C-alpha cells in the first residue's frame, strides 16, 4: 500500500431527526449570524426550511436565507450570495440540500472569508487562500458526497467552463444526515445519485497504482455492491429507510477520500463529463454513465487484470481470461446503469443527443486545454484519447 495522509474533520450527525440538532451545534461552535442556502422549492414545500428557521430563531441566531441554487451550480449565484453574506456580516454558512447547494456553500464560505478576491480567481488558483468561513450541511440528496469531501465544482456561465476545486478548506464542520429527508426524491434523482456515488468510487478504484491495496479495494467493492442493492430497493419503495440509510452513508464515504487510501484519484471521466455539463447543462451523473463504458473499453487493456478483479468482486464474473472477464464486467456495469434508466451513450442524455463531429472536436480541445494537459492516472488521456472516448459514446 502506498503512503497516505487522511484527515476528514467533518462531524457527522446521522439518523432520524439528525437535522434537529443543527442550530444547537452551530451555536455551540460560535455561530451568531448564519447564511442559509438552498436550491429549489422542495426545501420549502417539505417544511424543512421552515423548521431550520424556527430552530435558528429559538437558539437566538440571526440568519439570512437565499434560495435558487441550480444543478451545475453557477458562479453568478455564488457572487451574489457572497455580497449578501458580507453585507449581513455572517460568520457561518449552512447548506440545506444536495451536492450543488453544498458546493455553492463552500464557494460562498471562501468568498466571505476572502472578500478582496473574486471567487472565480480562487476557483482557478489565480488567488490561493488560507482561510474560509465555517460551514455545514443538512443533506437532502444522497449523491455527490460533498458533505464530507474536500472538493467542489462551479460553472462559469460567461466562459462556459465547469471547474472543480480540491482543498482541505472544502471540509464542512458538520453534516446533518437524516435519510427520511430523501424520501420525496423522484426515481430519476435516486438513480442519478446512486450512479454518482458509484462513479466517485470507481474513479478511485481504477488508477495506475499497482501495489497491493487489499482493504481499500474491498471497501470500494462492497460499497459499490451496497449502492446497487440499495438503489434497486429504493426504485421499488422510496420510503425504505434501511436502503436509504445505506445509500446516504455510502455517498458520504465514497467522496471522503476513504476509498482511495493507498491509491489516488483518476477522475478522467468526471473531467470529460464536466465539458458536457458546462456546454449543455446536462445532469452530472448522466454525463458520467454515458461516458464510462466508452472510457473503460478505451483503457482496460493497459491492465485487464484490474478490470477482471472488478468484474469478479462486483458481478461474480469468474470464468474466462482476464481480458474476457474485464469486457464482461464493463458490459455488466453498463447493463446496470441501463436497468436504473441511466444513459450509457450521449444520445441517452436529452440535453446532448448525438453530436456533430465539430462539437466532439471542441469538447476534446476544451477537456485537455488544447492538448496541453492529460486527464486521469489509469491511462493519462491526451486530446486524441478524449476525442476517441467522446466518439465511442456518440450514439
């Protein structure tokens, strides 16, 4: 196993009614003026936002509420929230929602703590920061794992870029996780969340690290199987508490870096997918499942034994050569994605469809910064590789 340093300082409050502890926890931490961020109307319609507001009031905390965060979170909203937060002199940010809301909260927290810098300059490393505003989340969607991760993404509508930022400052102080809050999610969102969790794990499983890494590998394999089982149960009954609990916890573990200890990230598929999300405003998880099979078939021959192990551990494929088992595992994963109604090609993404050759050229250029960077670690992808993966998925 390779050497590693692991630190995940987020305190997790998990289970029924977990969010009821939010205001008390924030007050004990020293919060006095809180900026509450949320996404669409579900937080209002469910009564969750009102309950959070009542808690904050009862604990004597001043607060400002801002909603309207969209999937593929926008830098324009973040800039506005930073201005409002600075004007209100807030000293804590609370996200109520899923990954897009939490990612936005991370960016807002950084911007409030560093008011002299534009948040996009921070995001693109033109300005390096050393401090942030403390923030927490009340999780409503098991998917992105942003509640425990050191990463976040933002989309710049003016430039058409979607960019991720990894930093220890992206770690939340608290994560309040009540599986019941996800019972109202539509089927499509449960499927997308499950796919996102699986991809966060697979992007750490398939890397260039060759050393034995038994425990981390077994954790990753068990996590993927648990997500698959839980998703299938939830697509039958969305109020299956046990299944939702497993899915929610797997989401947090999958992106906390625990499933990469002794390895490192690849995330080539994420970077290719980000270009689709930025250009077409496509659902993040859909871009990942649409591209994964094409990426896997493009790279698996670099180490077919790794893909063969995956096929055996996750799908029980134990017959044939390494190459035969590897191909079978890739096919079985695509079949699972299709079974939960996630796309396995670009035509399956409504916002994207089958692309013109010129668009694929532009995507490959954008993903690799005109062939000046390489994507991933399992096989670092040059522009020609990125083009080949997009082209293979373009049906």
